[in-house]
């Protein structure tokens, strides 16, 4: 199956119809990312332990269309959370999905909530 | 009043520059700007056309994306040729018979390649070199040729600037290039006979054949070209011909509407860039100014600037009468520069020439008779001094008494012959492509707070054209910051205001062992992908912790202890110290590779690499390898990689000592040591050097009575040979010296700095290093020895650690909520093995 960028569209908090119970917090590394499967999507979930926040985005890097973003280093640039793709270090804002150090298409971001030590990711369907 | 309309005919580099400069002006909002381009694409960088061969990316050459035109309210109509100008009605008509009204017309139609009327020039396989479409046609023809003739040849007609660029393009296409030039020398306008010879020697040494003094009579072949005939039985067999024998202005529009034309073509303009009709301007290669057509982009840009100002009624901005035709370019890796009057008869001035054919260098400066003024110059092979000499020429700066020092270098003690860039007057134009002066650059730093090349480039546009002024702009920024009392500090990133060496010392001093604590105590913010791996390496060097401990601050490869490949699978490399392996070990690797269907290849480091392992398979593969007695080869780390060996005295009839044993011993000593960048060793059993030890960060060569020790060699993009540290020392001493060298490098290098650039930057170089490591000039060898021994004693195989620790093993899964694996990975077959499907 060849990955398709159309599969991924940003979902805002207000647009969430399904809160998918992905996995317990313990499955996610501290200050890093892991990948979850939801229907036909691969979603990267990031645990910014230091800041106490969580983000989620598509696992598909739009540069060469590989499913690797969850394996990248997280960080911040001018106070905005970001992830750097492990292949070529293209950085993406985890708030807006924008490619910060280049002009690639923005990636899709999804809301995350934690309830009873479980990680939930919000989808529109 | 209403809006006035400006129509620009031509969307090449100069046509685009007009739009860019116009859009940047406040007053542009009172005008409507419509641009017509004949080519099917928006303006692109024709100067760097040959880059298209490297990456086939036309978009990368775009001057600006289509959105830029829309964002600036410019209507760009591509693929539409303007066919007529009706001056009385002030309208133009296009090829699709549409009519447009103008208040001002700017003709930037450029030129077309000149095709000499040689018999047979219409045959198949003959191309011109100007547009991306030309290049695409050449590429597909070349592919056709290579199918039947892998050693196909192509000729380039014309050995000027463009012809030599086309020569490189032909080489990149895989054909054998032959440059054919009518004049007796190459680049006849820029070079003299001697520099042309030097350039020819260098080009021939890289495989470009040069034929000067040749007039082509006819092109041979039946339908398609098979060769060129120069008369008197002088022939050249070729399969393709690229014509770049000059340009002719695209002045048809001027002719048909009766504008004043030059005798040999071109639309006549005054110093305001106006044609004989004051509402019609002409700029770029179509304009005839002072009886000349200027085929360089910098004068074209100046013309665009003048036209913009004239239309906006700034009538004092006019074209200078003296146009600077200086050029500096990098042709196929050879620097060629020419400025002022490159060559002249003796009545005009005298020349100082430095020619070194062994190095392919030629430098010439022409000096006035009284020795005070620089009239011009030529540089081939080394044009480092071009910027400053060009400035001296443009600003009429007085020459030093020993003018020859300008090209030979000062032979007295200290001081450069030139002074530095700060000595130039503020009006000196540093960047001629974008007309940025020294004053502009310094102001940008001093008044507007720009401190990096990136910010200054954004603010002033300097370095965004050909990039030739970058060294000078960098110097100006540094010097300007100095006057403000700010030194250019090497800091890691926005999160740590320290150099790597400072951070290393701080972490050690404060005994900090994790990243978050380091951020809290000496950093700010929350970190990023630049400082995390650098700090990870520092912790590794201080505490010899493996990459398993703080896995989320590790770089791409260390994170999973494997080299990530382009499709998200990984490669597996067990250690094969010194390149020595037993048949049993070979078969174990073979069995495991077959079991997991991995692609195998022997590496330059004399070991075996297995590709195509999916993330979840890594612990299983390594478990089997460890069971067979292997350990991690750490091919993924910024660490020791391998110690290469030649066969040495154990088997070789020339071997003076046991290079394999020594290499194995050393590789086991330094395995696991992480460093600012990867480092590699080599051990050769005699001076024939089959292990290429002098290309390594550290190398040993066996000689009569001991070992020679070499340090600081690197391969890679800028290869460097290692330098001799000590001769004829015994093995224990040799090891001690390298121990100290490695520790000293680890403590003082910048992030991702290899030993060669580190040694080059080390004040005092190899002599200083000898003093530190052999004579203990800094009094630190005991400390270095102890630190090295601590690392050696605490070695752990990180894959064994990972395999035996369930929570580390658990990291190796594609999904954390499913046992499924990534179904996005596709392989195709390649020569009995497999490879990832090609990227689109």
C-alpha cells in the first residue's frame, strides 16, 4: 500500500467526533514519540513530558512519503512544539503542522487527551 | 487619473528582476503590471542551468514561485508570445491574437542562441543550450545514444563561458565531451593565451577534450549527426552536438515597430534604458547600450533598476557609462575569474603573472605604468582573492609597493597584502548581482541588528545571486560585530548559549548526567534536534553510557542502534575487528541474512552490512548475531567505526609487522567510544600502505624499527591526508599518543566536526598537537590517559544490553497499540537481491 497524503487532515478540538483509546501512557517514551494505528491511518503521538503536554500528527512525512515521523526528535522553536523527521530533519510545528525549515506541505495534527492514564487521540470519523 | 499599465515582454531573469524591484516600491500600487513570457514556465535561473542535470528539478531553479506573482498583484501570462507592438495606439498583440493596452512597455525579450550557418546543422542530434526544454531534449537524445553506444561522444560548438558549462552538462549526461572553439583560446573575451592553456590542461585532466582553432565546415551524417568536418581531412566523430557559439538579441519586436536598431541587431537604448520611443524601455540582452550587448546578468539587473526608477520618475537614476564585465565562476570545479581589462598591449600597462602548471594555477594582474593602479586581471585555478582584487579595481584603490604580493602572497612576516574588507570605502559594491554596497551590509548589522549571513541576506539580498561575495560578506559581518563589542560566538543553538567545549566542561564540573537537568541548570527553553544529539554525545564521552539510556535525545540512527535507510528500514552491521573473519562467522552471517531476507554488501570498513531489517526485526536479528558471538559494529554512531588493516607480515611477503593483530587490538580498545563525529583508523604493515592509513583519523604504518603515527586524515566531501605525529615508536607508545589525541579531540571539538577540520583549526596545528600529546605542554596527559582508560574499562555492547533488557526491546515495535507492522514498505528486486522501491 502506498501512503496517501489525502488520508490525513487536521482535526481541531471542536471537530472531534471519536476519541480513540490508543494505549496506556506507559507505552509512550518520555520526551519522544511513538506510533499508533487507527483505521487506515498511522498516527505519531508525542509525549512532551518536560512541558506536560501531548501532541499527535500523521506518521507520514510529506518529503519522501515515508512513515517515520514518530521516530524523530522533538523540540521547540520560538516556544512552538516541533518534531524533526529522522530522515532529512525537516521540522514541523506540532501546533499548526507547518514545515518550519522548508516549504513542504503542512502535516495534519490531531488533538490528544489523557484520561485515567490512557492516551486518547481525537478523530472526526 | 486611474491606474497606469506597464507591460513587460519577457519573463527571463532580467524581466523577472524588473518585476521584483518594481513590486518592492511603495508607488507600485498605482500601476498595473502584466508580464508575458514566451516559455511555458515562469522565470528561472539560466545562469545555473547546468544544475538541472544534477537534480532534474526545474522548480529549484525558479526565480520565484507562481504564487509570488499573484501575491504581488502581477499578472503573469506564460506560454504567450507577443507578436506586435502598435506604438500609435500603445497596444500589443499576442500570438493568440489578444490585444492589450500599455502606458509603458518594457522589452526584456533576451536573446536566442546564435546558430552558425554550417551545412548540416539541421540534422537530428544538434541542439542549442538555453532553455530547460533544450536540456530535456538533449537528455532524452543522450539516453537514446547511450542505449546503443555507452561510450557515445558529444561535441560543444563554442568554448566560451556557456560552451564550457555545456561541456560539463554533456559529461553529466554520460557522454564524452569535446569542446570545439574557433578562436585559438578558450573564453576568448576573459582569458589570455596562457591562462587558456592552463584551463585547458585542467579540463583535459578531468576528461573534457578541447579543440581550439577549429572552423567547422559541415556536419556529417545521414539524417542524424555522426561527426563534424573541419576541412582538409580533419574530422571529429560525435553522436550529438550542442551549439553555444554566442547569442543574438531577440529584437524582432523592435524591428517591426520601427524602433532604432543597432547595425548588427539589438534595440538601441539611452542611459535611461529608453528606446527611440520614450514610453518603451529595453533591458537585458536585447538592449544595445553604448554599442554593446551585455551578456551577463549583473548589468541586466542594473538596467532593470534604472528602468524601474525612470518609470517612477526618479530621473536621476541612470545607467553608468562604464559597465563592469568582471566574472567569477566555478567551471567543473575550476575557479575562473576575470576583471577589468584582462589583457592589453604594452602601451596601456604592464602585467605581473604567476603560472604554476603543476597545480593548474594562473594569476595575472595588469598594472598601470606608474605602478599605482590596478587595471584588470585573470585568475584560473585559484580565485580566492578575486573579491578583494575586484574591489580594489572598482574603487581605484592604490596598489602596495610590491604589487606582486597580491598574487604571490606576502613573503615578509605577518600581515596580508590586502588589508581586509573593512578598508574598502562604504560605496564599494560588494555584491554586484544585487548591487549591495559595503555600507549596506555594515548598516544591516550595525543599525538593524542582523547578525547572521542568513538575516543579512534576507534584509539586503547580498549573496543571493551567484554567491561569490559570501566570504567577503561573512568577514564584514564579523568585523562589524566586533566594533559593537560582540564576538561571533559559537553556540550550540537557541537553547544553550555555550560552545560544545564549554558545555562539555560544565556538564563534567557540575556532574550533570541527564538532558533535562542540563537544560534546567545551564540552558533555556525545551531543547531541539540540534542540541539533543550533541548533548547525548557529551554524556556518552563523560560517562560512557550507551545510547539506550536516554534514547529520546539520540540522533536518528543511535535511537534504534541502527542506520535508518531511506524507506524506514534499518541496516545491521556486526563488528569485524580489523577486517578479520572466520569461515564459521561468515556462514553465520550468511544464514541470518538469508533467514531475514536482508540485502548484503561488503563495506569500505572491511565488514558486512545487512539491509532491509524492519524495526521490529532488529532485536531478533541481533539476538541471533550475539548468540553467534558477534557484537555491535556501531556503524550508526558518531563513534569509532573500524580500524582497517592490510594483510601485513602474517602472510604478505612485504609486511614489516603484524598489521592485522595491531588493528584488531586497537579496534577492541576503542570500540564503543563516542565522539564529536565518527572516527576511523587504519594500520598498514609497510609503506605501500594497502590499508590507506593516511586517509584515516588515526593511522599506523610499520617501518624499520617501529611504527609511524599519523593523525587527522578524513575521507568524505573534503578529503585530507593525515599528518605525521611521530616516527618509529614502539606499539605501546603509539597507542598512548593516539589515546591522548582522541581524548583531546573529544573534549575540544565542535559538534559534528571531524578530526581533519579540527586539526586545521587548531592554533599551531600538528606541532601544537605534538607538544600536547608527546611533550605534555599543557600538563594534561595524565588526565587524558585516565579518562581514556575509564572509557576502555567500561565498554558494554549496547545491542547485548538492548536484547537482554525487556523494556529496551519493547521499543522496537512500529505501533504501540497493534502487533501489525508498517505496510507502507515496498521492495523491488535488484541483481538477485532486493532494494526499496524508488522514490517518486
